[in-house]
C-alpha cells in the first residue's frame, strides 16, 4: 500500500513537471465542452463513457477528467504521439497538406478516423471510448498555438527561459512551449485566486462566453482553418512577443500580454469540441430519411483539401 501511494505521488509530480495544453488546459477545455453539449450529445457521451475502461483501468464520467488522459497513455499508443502537434517549417504561413499531412498521417487523418469510428454503429464500446478520448484531447492540443509551430525549435521547447521573480513559479527554468502548456494557466489561477480548474471554467463561462464567442466557436466548418488560426497566434503572439524580451529574466509583462489569448484558445477548444460532438450525436441519431449530414460535409471538405477523395 505504501508503495502504491509513493508511486502515485511520484507519478503526479512527474506529470506536473513534464507536461501534463498541460493537464489544466485540457481539463478546462473538456469541462467547457461538457457544458455546451446538446441533450443528445450528453446522452451519447454518458453512454460511451459508462462502457469505457481505459487500458490502465481508468474510468470517466465527464469530458473534463477524460481530456488529459491521452497524455497519460502515450506509451500505450506510441504511433499517436506525433498527432498531438503539427510541425511547420519556418517559411510556412499556413497548413500545407503535402508537408504537414503526408499520406494522411497527421492530426486531421486521425480526427477523420476517430470521428468515423464514433459514427459507426458497429464500433465496439472500447473503440468508441478510445475515439472519444482522442478527439477530446486533440481538440485541446489543436488550440494550443505552440502545438502548431516551428519544427526547428520543437514548438518552442528549445527556447529556454528563466521566469523572473514576479511569477508565482519564480526563478524557474522553463521554455516557451511549457509556459503556454502550463505556467500561464497556473499564474492565472494564482493571480485571480482561482486555485482550481472549476473556478477557471466558471470564469470563462461568466466572462468570455458571450454571443459573439458562441457564434464564432459554436460551429466548425473548416478544421484546417483552426490550425491556421493557431499558427497565426503562435507566430504573431507566442513567439513574436517572447523574442523581444529578456529570456534570462523573463518578465511577467509577457503573461499580461498573452493571457487573454490563452483563455480565448481554451474557450475556443471547448466550444468547438462541443460543436463537433453535437454534430456526431445528431448523425448517430438520424434516421434513414434524407437529411443534411453536417459532420459528413465538414469531414468531406477536410479530406478533399488533404487530397484524397
Ligand atoms: C486511419 O485509419 C486507417 C485505416 O485503419 C489507417 O490505415 C491510418 O493509419 C489511420 N490514420 C491515422 C492518421 O490515424
Ligand atoms: C474546486 O472548486 C469547486 C467549487 O468551489 C469545489 O466544489 C471543488 O471541490 C474544488 N476542487 C478541488 C480539487 O479543490
Ligand atoms: C492567418 O494569417 C494570414 C496572414 O498572415 C491570413 O491571411 C489568414 O487569413 C490568417 N488565418 C486565420 C485562420 O486566421
């Protein structure tokens, strides 16, 4: 028993140190998505989760706790590791299928696969649970700007920096990728005295989810444009504003200038994931009659852009 406790503590610490968006970003995205599901989608998610047990025996009732799970399972699904991010070359301004999705082996190929698994009535309970688990995670990652970033510096992982004394995690050696994954949301929780993710979810719901946000993020037409949006933010906000600053004594002014973008991206990921699951639930419940299959159209456009219909 003592050993099990020690091991869990070690595992938790490792997770906090490495990257486990970070764990908070994923949980917040998942919780937000859960709040904006249609009744049909709530039912679908509840049904899938009640029949799903992860490879390590974990069980889930809600999307929030499920969202970071793909990072815990990296070793069980080694081939999926490269789908957590999109590497771009320095001269790229947007997604180029030939470079970023050779033979459909990219995040979008995976999203297509997992969405189809969820739509297929014959998929096993485990397959559907796995598909929901990956979709929930990937929608989060796709919105962390530095997950769509330069290959040459590993999405900011090679841009080392030291947080100055004004950060709660002061004097910490970190890197640009990691502060977007974790430090920024940690700082927000401490500054706003919102020590847990539930409070951040409430903050976003009460302050950021307005009609404009729902109109913009409450639907998904073009998933590849979402990665271009992240790339734009990584170039124009994440890298650009950091590289003007002293990396050896990294100032809190960076946090002040980018935290609105961080919160907006977490919200956008949650609302879009919710929209995606709503489309899937509509289709899973649709009868044989002629109807407009939104999710089929969105996937169809995405796959034709990736060049393989
Ligand atoms: C999608 O599924 C196909 C068929 O099972 C598989 O060959 C392919 O590797 C998968 N692609 C991705 C990106 O997961
Ligand atoms: C987070 O805050 C909520 C609402 O105040 C509370 O119900 C919950 O127990 C807290 N969770 C943790 C892990 O402290
Ligand atoms: C990204 O920025 C480019 C200009 O650099 C612009 O043409 C494009 O519309 C932007 N895309 C998105 C999705 O914001």
